[in-house]
């Protein structure tokens, strides 16, 4: 375990302004939070600080707004869900720096909770700009980072602030690292990783290292399309990063050298519209129509994937196999989740899954409680798995 200060070291904090970085990047459907797991996980830290009389000021990002305010990425949309989970009033400030933040903080009483607007509405956040970080730091006396799932980002609110204020790990940060170390510190082989989802460009690079650590890498979801296209197969209108074809090919080469099997879909469920119950058909991977998109892996692929889950002693999973939010494109994810849960219950598998939507998919399949461990982190979890130093964790250990 990294040596950092925790909430146990924060005793006399009544009246102190504590900036708490949390991850509120939660799944939203039709404007409503569809999975509150990430909020539930940070609730203990928020409530403990509030009970100790601190003024609890929440910092978070939501989506990828590129340094400009975007209405549907405002944290005001998430605030009601935070209030509901905490069962406490949560005030909201329309900016994370400047007068809106300062005014809202000035009104706080001891124990109050305030949520500041999306940190990514400012370019300085992702650039970890000293000027922006100093503006954020003005609003606090202490800094607590409880956003393990954003700890792979060296941003102002996840890394920079720890250089300005006395810094502490929150309860979830602590618990995630302990649980991952326990479950995956020395994994029993064979280790099978499933990587799917939609964040292709930010996750694909991680795979070249991951294939040297695991025995098989199953690629599904939007991630698979880039690999399929890299083999010269037409993926029609599927989510695909064609300019990452070389990266995909090089990952497959690295995997071959490392003796890691790469498992790609052999069939897919395609549709012309990205919506629930869209007309769909199951096709061979070589027969994706030019005007259609693959929204789920097909039944033959599911059989293949479940076979690999059956062979695994340890399963590491980030990213759904399809667009599980819209029926019937949840079938592959649900089937693999049920199989992994069954193997885990039978004591044959250590199953660790992580990621905002991945957790939501496991909840949808009603098996989250059957997995050995469910992390809130997706990208951060994969980077941890690679053995990479996470900037948001490393900075907390610097004293
Ligand atoms: N074939 C596909 N086409 C389009 N979208 C897909 C496809 N397969 C999965 N997805 C989408 O991927 C999204 C989840 O991907 P993502 O990489 O964000 O996973 P995650 O578990 O949330 O990880 P993280 O916590 O790192 O964000 C879901 O919204 C799902 O609809
Ligand atoms: O959802 C996540 O994995 C974290 O909140 C990080 O989000 P990001 O990939 O947009 O940095």
C-alpha cells in the first residue's frame, strides 16, 4: 500500500474548508443518473468530513467538455443524485473558481456540503496549469483526493492541488488500492482480461503493456472495431478509430511475442440506428453491411468469450462488450457477466471488474455483488494493472 495520509490523520477540522476531489463521471440516461455506484462509493468520505464539522467542497469532472462550459455536462445535473445518496443538502456553485465559488463558500456553515461546477469547464484543469490550480487552492485549507478512478489523470484537481495544500487520501482511494492489491497483486494464472467500451483512443495504448501481463486479452465493444478494421475488414459505420490501425496491429504483434492470446469477435449484432429496439441482424464479422454499425458482439463470439472465462483463474474486465444501455445490445455483456459471476460463485474464478459503465452493466445484469471485487475505476484500473504509477496516487505519497 502506498504510504499516504488518510482521514485518520484529520482530527481537528471543524470549520476547515476541505476540497474533496470525487469522481462524479456517472452514467446518465435521458438526463438522469442511471447508476449511482460512484456517488455511493465517495459518500463515506464526504459524510465523515461533514460529521467532523468541515466545510466539504466537492470538486469533480463530468464528461470531456474540452475546457469550455457545455450545458449537458454541467454538474448541476448530477447534484440531485448526490443529494439523494448522501441524504444531505448539497449546495451548488456555477463555477469551480472565482466569485461564484468564493461566494458559495462564504455562505457555508460547519458540516455543509457544496458541489462546484465541472473542473473541465476550464482549460487549466487538464493542462494542470499552475495559475488555475492556485485559483482552486484559494478555496481550501486542506485537500482530500477520493477519486481513485481519475487518479491516472495528472490534472489540476487530481494532482496539482496536492502541491498547494496538505493532501490526504479519502476512504475510497484507500479501499480501492487495498482491494486491488489483495485481488490482483499476485494473480493466479491464467489471467484473462476483457477490454471493451468506447474510450478507444485513451485506452488503446494501455493494451500494449497489458498483453505482457495477461494470458489472454478479449477485445469487445467499440474497442474491437478498431482491431477488426486494422485487419482489413470493413466495419461499416461502427464506432472505430481508423487512424489507430497501426497501434492495433502493433499490439497484436506484441501479444504474439508475449504469448498472450488476442480474442476478437467472430460475429456481431448490427443496426442502422443507435437506439433501443432498433431493427438488427446478426452477421459474420466479415459481412458487416457498409451502412450499419456493430452494437454488440454476436452469439458465436459470446460462446468464445465465455469459453475463455471458463479457462481463467483470474478475470480482469473493463468496458462492456456492446452498447448495453439499449436493448437488445446488452445480450453479450449480460451473458459474459452471468458466466463470470457463476464461475466466481463456484470458487473457480477471481473476478475483478471496473469502470463507470462497466459497473452499471454489472448492475444491469444483477451480478455486481457476485464478482470478487468491483472497482469504480476503468482507465485508472487498467493503468494500475499495468503497474504504472498513477499521478493522483503518487502525489499523495510525497509527504
Ligand atoms: N460496439 C459499440 N458501439 C458503440 N458504443 C459501444 C459499443 N460497445 C460499447 N459501447 C459503449 O461503451 C460505453 C462504455 O465505455 P467506457 O470505455 O467508457 O467504459 P467504462 O466502464 O465506463 O470505463 P471508464 O470508467 O474508463 O469510462 C458504453 O456507453 C457503451 O454503450
Ligand atoms: O470515467 C472515468 O474513467 C474517469 O472519470 C476518468 O474520465 P476520463 O477518461 O474522461 O479522464
